């Protein structure tokens, strides 16, 4: 059976390190502080925002939530971003995605000051990521690479297959794996035959949001499997990977829950600390 990449244990260790970093900043009179703008009533978004707040507080970071109504005008959200960009005590600004349909998320991303871009989703920071010249990274992607490092899984020269091309996971994790000298394939809805690629993969990172997408017959013996997907099936939380059958063929595998989920929020906190340090010349 494949060994478990224990995201929860890794996240707990990370949290201890973050507490230490925050303590050091506070001893210099610097308080890491960031703001989350949540627009509308999406229950999943509200839950994510609350989870982030709980985790922030537990490591000593202040997170302020701006809960805006579903019908908030785009120009008013932009004005709020301007205000937070100008506020010296605020080191990070993020907009919880998705936003209501009448608002263009790209306009909001373009407006966030790249120096306060906790999510690493502004055009400037996405560009820096592909240039290999970045100071902030989308949290899930950063967390995946850190988890592989923690387990000494080297990506150099490996075939890495990523399923999903979102700005928050697929594209940034591709950029970071490329930086680690992996050979990358990014698969998506229009990819004709997933198995043709997954069979050759040393590492599969699935961020599709489709339960049972990856089955044992699709992977090669001893592949490393990173399951980012979050799906609700019959009241249970599952990933994209048919865990029970794939685990026997994989060398390493992340469970869902307890894999990438807990890591993501800790790595978001890591970005807040990085931006706070940078803004204070550390
Ligand atoms: P998304 O939901 O915006 O898009 C899904 C992507 O997967 C698209 O690029 C699509 O082309 C691709 N895709 C979907 N079904 C496919 C299929 N059958 N074959 C090939 N490609 C397919 O992407 P996202 O926002 O990155 O989210 C993906 C999943 O990851 C969701 O389940 C989301 O909840 C989860 N997620 C988890 C975390 C975490 O911390 N664990 C963080 C972010 C996202």
C-alpha cells in the first residue's frame, strides 16, 4: 500500500513555525494583519472565511472580514480595495472567490496592490510566478510543493501531470513544479484522453473537482498522487481520486480529508507573514 502524505500533521507543524514567526514580528512591534472581502451569501465561501479567521487567530495574525451584500456594486468593491491598499496597518488584501456574476473578478484582482496580494492572483504576481521571480504564491500550490519537499519527493526530471487549469491551483502549481525542473502536462475539460497522460505520470496532481476521476487503471505503479479535489458525495467529503483502489498502486498518496485542505490555510498565513516581513524590510 502507498504511504500516506499526512497533510494534517504537516499543517500542524507548519502552524507551530508560523506562531514563532508571528511572535518574532510582534516582539519588534509588527502585527501581521490582513483583510478578506467576501461578497454575497455563498455558504462555502462564508465557511472558508470563518475557517481562515480561526486559523489566523490561532497563530496570532489578525484577519478582518468585510462581508458585503450579494448586490454590492463592482465600483464600491474597487473603492474598498483602494482604501485597504492605502491603509498602512493592512499587509494583505484578498477577495474570496467566486464573486457574484455581475462583478468581474479580474477587475478586482487587477486593483489589489501586488505588495498586499495574499492570494498571489494579481496579474503582476502571476507573471512573476512564471518568471521564477516571485515573493508570494497561491497558497494551495505553495503548500503542495512544500508537502513534497517535506517528504523528500524530488520533482527534477519527473513527469508531472496536473488535472485542472485554474488560476488558484492548476496554473500556479504547474509554474512551481516547472521551477523544480519537472516536465509538466496540464490536462483539462478538453483533453481527449486523460489516461494517455496519467499512465506516464510520476506525479499526478488532481484539481478537477470530480469524484472518482482518477482510478487505479489510470496510473502507473508507484506514482505519487496529490488529490486537491473537494467533492461531497452522499454526505461524505471525497477527493478526485478513487482512494481505496489507487492507494495500493501508488507509492505516496494524500487522503481527503486530511491532505491538501489543512495545508492550504496554513500556507495562506505564510503569505501574510511574508508580505508583512517584506513591507517592513525584513
Ligand atoms: P475549477 O473548479 O475552477 O476548475 C476545474 C478544473 O478542472 C478546470 O480547469 C477543468 O478544465 C478541469 N476539469 C474538471 N473536470 C475534468 C475532467 N473530467 N477532465 C479533465 N479536466 C477536468 O478549479 P479549482 O478552483 O482549482 O478547484 C478544483 C478542485 O479543487 C475543486 O474540487 C476545489 O474545491 C478544490 N480545491 C481544493 C483546495 C484545497 O485546499 N484542498 C483548494 C482549491 C481548490
